[in-house]
């Protein structure tokens, strides 16, 4: 560092306190510490909503707050310092409702379910073409568009979370024929084994860069900081929304019960891992160094698509080879040209940092990411045939939180990742820089990205290696609103 002048950190608004006991646990402090996670999607019987609400009040003692997660993380730290080995046993529960589910609950309470987010109201299926999803490729469970809610349960051990989920299902009478709710389907995720723990299926370290929440997190040097808690939690400072057509920021009206709530965007994203690696081998970047290791050109292409090396070291700090001493490093900004990191690299498209503004590192559109891997490791047969076997589906159960979809997830996917014209304000960059090579989608043909060396706008035609199988938007109510939903 020190090569570039460091712009000042934006002023941090801490005059907007967050009640940690009122926010559900997966939202703050890095979310659930976890090795395994289940998403139990359910449907509420429209004629028994009152019964469902009564049962909801019984399971609220299982639902953990952000304060509980803060304490769990402190406990993990203490155990580490004391040299204790083994995982701290835990089973952590949150609950959230889709637009359909929220309407059923609010109708039964005789209150209006709207909180001013039209994308949430419509649901992800209606939004799918705008995201570039091919609905014909969605899993049936999401395409049926009838999910009312999700129980998000995570912890250290699959048996532990399964038995806790069993107790909760029993209390909700989900296991009873003609009960007030029933399971739609469950998706199970787990971190990858051994040295791949913490890495997503293509092999890159995941979960590195997150926006800091003012008054809750202590930001590290150059970390993106939300310019207001309201980017994440409703009815706090900067809880406003972007107009997706004009990009203008508009105010938004919220009911009081939405305060401290947030929106969870859930997506099941399959990853075609053997195909991705075959593509890297087929189009190595010419590193023009006869002494370089034989795989460097392919490794460099992968790193330039992501913006980081598999260790998590950022290209902006180490542009031509991985450097494990910079693994997971987040102390960098982008600087006007693409000589180190391509403009279209995944982490530059989804967080242009200092590229698009002089002083605020883009926190307006930032998302708080959670999520976990699912599926098997690549088999030897898949690796040798360069083809994913449909009986070994794998990928990412993507989760992110934000107060407003058109500011955050939808903005990022549509206006940045899927938009080959989106590029930084850098002077002298003419032409398109291409799609985000990892998540950029187009319904009209193949995507391309400018990830070659030397020319920031020379496109490379890409194949598809991340396939959306659908998802849904869910409202994550505060703990006090959950109590209100369960009362009466
Ligand atoms: Fe992405 N990948 O392996 O390529 N992501 N992502 N992502 N992503 C990031 O910082 C990946 C997806 C963001 O602040 C890293 O955690 C894959 C969606 C944002 O520097 C890696 C999939 C969206 C960041 C990956 C996927 C985003 C980020 C670097 C799908 C939103 C932080 C490590 C299968 C629409 C950017 C890290 C910053 C980072 C990968 C999905 C957004 C390695 C494989 C759908 C905001």
C-alpha cells in the first residue's frame, strides 16, 4: 500500500443506535457461525393462519437475535484463545416470510402488509426475467411460487440442527396431516471439506468483503462502510431506494412494524465446476514469461474473472501471481485503470469501491452476504470428462440482506453484473467492459467480459457456469414484530 493517495473514510453516522436484541441473528456480526445450514421452506394453510400465528409464538424462544450471535462469536474467540479444539456446539434459528406469507399474516391481523418495496411484493419469480434468469431452468419448488416462509437453521453439526428443526416443526404442527402449515421443501448446505473449508466450489476463498455497519462494527482500513444503518435495517438512516430505471434515489414510506427488519434475498445457484475449469484451461492468458509455471495463464484468467486469487489475495495488490501472505486481504481500492484488476471482474462489478464515487466507496448499493455451499465435491469422472454429472449438483445457496431490493441486490445484478456498459468513471475508458464473468446473465445470447491483459475493452466470449435455479425474497421481521405476529 502507500502507492496511491488514500481517500478519506466517509464520516460514520453512529447517531442511529441499533437494538441488537431486536434484530434477528443472521443479519449482523457476520451472521450465524456455521458448518451446516438448512433452509426449510414452508406453506401456511390460508384457512388456519390464526393457528399458525399461535404456534409461531411458541417457537419464538428458539429464534436468536444479533445479540445472541455476538455472544456466540465471543465464546468462539475465548475458546480459541484458551487453545480449546473442536467446534462450539450450537443450533441457531431465524424465520422469515415471503410476500405471500406476510400478506396472510397481516390480513389475519387486519393490517396492511406493504412496506414500500415493489420487488418484494411481486416476488422473485416475477422479477426473474429482469435478473436474467431463465425461468424454465428454475427448480419446481421455486417456480410453483407458493412459498410463504423459510426457517433458516444453522450450526456446527447436521444431526444437531436436524433434531432442533424436528422439535420446531412439531411445535408448528407441520408434521400433522391438515395442520396449519406444511413443508414445501428443504435445502441443505454445508461448508466444503478439509483445506477447501471457506472456499466456494470454483476454489476461491469466499466471505471476505462485507460492508461495516455504523455503530455496530469497527471498520477495518479501507473497508466499505454503509453510509447509514438504513441500508441494511428498515426505518433507520438512509433507508431509501433507487429507481431502477433512472437510478434516482427516492424516499420510501414504511410502517412502524418494519423497523429493524430487513429483506433476505435467497438464490439457489448451481455451479458447473468441471466446465469452468475446462474453460480456464482452454483460454489461458498469455503471460509472456517462458519461466512461468505451466498453469499460470489459466490461473490468471480465473483470478481476473473474480478479482481475487483462490487464496482471496486481491489482484489490485498482487496482479500476476497468488500471494498467500495477502490471503483474504481487503485493504485496497480500485484506481482508475484496469492494469491490475479488470473493470468487469466479479468483485469490481459488485463493489466498484472508489471507482464510481470520490468519497463514499459505494455503500449505497452494498449488500450483506451470507450463504453456504451445497452439493458434493467434483468426482474424478467429472474432472476427467470436463462435465458436471446431474446426479452431483453443487453450488451456492446465496443469501444477502438489505433494506431495499432495488437499491441493493436487484441493482447490483441488473445495473452492474448484467450490464456490459457499466464501468467506472475512469477518464479515457471508452467502449464496453463486459458482463460480470461469474454472475452476469443475458437472455439474448452469450455474455462476454474484458478480462484479457493489456486491453480493458477487448471481449472474451464466456460460457455459462453459474445457473440460477430460482429463489425468493423474504421479509426478516424484528424480534418485537415476530412477537406481534404471534400475538392475538
Ligand atoms: Fe460473489 N466467486 O467465487 O466468484 N464472490 N459470487 N456474488 N460477491 C465474491 O469478498 C461468487 C454472487 C458479491 O466487496 C468473492 O467474499 C460465486 C451474487 C459481492 O469486494 C468470490 C457466486 C452476488 C462481493 C465470489 C457469487 C455477489 C462478492 C470474493 C455464485 C450479488 C464482495 C471473496 C455462484 C448479486 C465484493 C469475498 C467486494 C465477492 C464468487 C454470487 C456479490 C470468490 C461463485 C449473486 C458484493
